[in-house]
């Protein structure tokens, strides 16, 4: 073995008068390297034979793997770099349109699931049920017993398969219903936007509009419809809201300063509703408004807006001030419109007769509403009404909170908003109709409860309540007694 002839490798004598050069510095260990003397056409002086420039792979292939020589030569032509990548093979030239078409076909094949019909009903978990014989160290089963066990196994597998098949069909049906409902919402939103809202005065009382109203207003137009339905009889303006906000800020600042100087002593002759009692109550209630949403609590995006709106109303109506339950009404409005428009709707909404009676805590007028409600309760569900009378469950124990917060605190938010939709259309009558619908929905359950359980259920309605089911029960409630509507019966009770 001699040093490399060119200083870059070794020359090995093969024994037949020829030399092989092994390259030590080539990046491709399988690359053939020719001897410089061969390239130049001269013969080495120390030998009559020509030197052959061979790589390590050729040497090993020739001497050790002769049967694979041909394959090795093919591989050597492609080559592998030890510390790099060889250039890719040249692909045959294709027309750009053909390449685009092939790419689109691949995308289409990926997007379209194969055998989608079969996968919908495929049952997987039953494959985990395997019928095994007894271990060899135990006596074999009696043939009758083995047959019995086999039949039981097949019955179990079949039952599991049917159960999973039923669940898959149910999920498929629910998905189809969901898509159907989404299409309905899109169509309804288009009708509200293109047909009803531009022609509000002429369209709001039409039968088709009222039917569309019953099924709920799409969220993208809900705020606008509420503004039009509640109206602005009080002529509240955005400027008035800014003035009331400024007064509320001054009131809060004065309250804080006076409490720091005088402590909790009374320093003003103003009614409690307009003093720190309202300010402190607002702070407390704002943080407890829709806690599951985490947007009305301190640091949330709606905390300051809700606080400003309620403070402005307390200054706008000092005779009413702030009453617990107002924060939920204001919060629902803020979720559907900006703060100035929400204040306008809030002020006009709380100026309605039923809300005035409850928020000013007019006990005599509240009793009239309760008595009217009980008359319709007896008319629609006499059995449940008698059961409530027996256990002395009166309307003030459960319906007060429903009216105060307009069901926004008692029902899930989406269902409460749907109640608000129809409340905008039908007025206070629908609030009591909704209350009767809730009682109708849980009638069978309520008939078997005592006082404690009755009050507990009605003050904490189950969270899994279905909006569609509730409105089906509301639809069955008749709001007339001897051809008298709710407002007529209420007026008679007010006079008596």
C-alpha cells in the first residue's frame, strides 16, 4: 500500500499489476475518481499497466459483492452524499395546465371522504368483545354451556352494535337539524334586514312578521328590533345620558369624599335611593351580573359601561334609584347595542306600568298583578293551582324575581333573549304567559313536591331547560278568561 499518487488518497496494489485509488476527501464516497495520469493519457513510469481510478464502493463491490456488481453500479450512478443531499432527478417536462389539473384532482380526492355512507354507520367498539374458550388448565365447557355462552356473546355484540348504530343515527339527525336551523336563521335575518326593518311601521303588525317574531329574532338585528319595539316615549337623548353620567360620577366622588371625612354618618337629607346606598349596591350587583360570561366583572370590557349606565339611571330617576335586578336588564341591552342606545331602551322599558309597579315596590299594585296571574293559573292548570294552594306557595315567592330581571337571571341567556323578543311584541302579558309556560313545563314534577321542593325548583330552574320545549308549552297557555284578555282582567282587578 503506497501513499496516494496525487496526495488526496491511497493507491492499493490489487495483485494483477493494476492499482486502485481510494479517495479520502470526496464528499461522495460512491463517486468514481479517475487517476490524473489516465486523464492526461500518460502511463505511470513504475508500471506498464494503467492505473484505474476507483472509489471505495467499486473496490468493495468488485472484491466482496461480485454478484451485486451490476446493481451497485446503478446505485453508484445515483450516489449518496455523506453530509449532504444530491440534486433531485429531473422530472419529465409537463404542460403547466396538466400540472394544475393533477394538483386540483389531488385536492378534490382529499376533500371528498371515501365511503362516507359506510363510515356513518360503522360500529367500532364491538370489536373489543372477543369470545374466548376456557384456559387449558381448566375443564372444557359442556357443549350446551358453550353454545349458551356463544349465543349470549352474540346477543351482547348485537345489542352493542344496535346501540351504537342508534347513537350514530341520532347524531346524524341532530347535525342535519342544526344545519336546517342555521339555514332558517340566515333566511330570517335576510327578511328582517331587507323587508321588515326598512318598512317597520307597515310590517310590524302583519301576520307573517308576528310568526317570524315568535321563533326568535336573529342576533344580528335583535338590538335594532328591540329599539324600535320599546320606542322612546320619554324622548331620552344621548346628550341626556352624558349629563346623567357626569352627575353620577360627581355623586360617586362626593360619596367617597364624605365617607372618608365623616365615616358612615348621615350628611345629606337626600333619599337613600340617590345616595351611597345606590352607589354601593350598583358596585355589588355589577360584579354579580352574569358571572359565567366574565365580562361584567371588574377588569372586564363591560364593567365600566354597565356601571355608568346604572349610575346614570339612578340620577335620571332618583325616585326609583337602583333596585336589585336592574343590572341584568341593563347587561342584556349592552350585549345587543351601544351604551347610549341601551340607556334609552333601559329608561323606556322601566317606565312601563308593570316595571314601575315592581321596581318602585308598589305593594298594592303588585298584589293586583299577582291576583291576575293566579286567575290565569287556575284557568290553565287547575290541578297544579290547587296543589300550590294546598302547600301555600304564593306567586310572590317565585314570580317576583322573574319579573324584576325579565327572566334574564332565571333562564339561560339565549332563552331569556327569545322571551324578550316576544315581550317586545306582546308587552307585559307575555311575561306572565311565560311564567305559566314554565309551570306547565314542569307540571308533572311539581305535582309530587312539597313546599320546600316547589320553591327550590321555581327559584332555581334547571339549566338544561330547552327553549323550543318551553315555547311549545307557552303556546298552549290561553290568555283569556270569559273572552277577556289579560289587560282587561288586570283593569277589572285594579278597580275592585
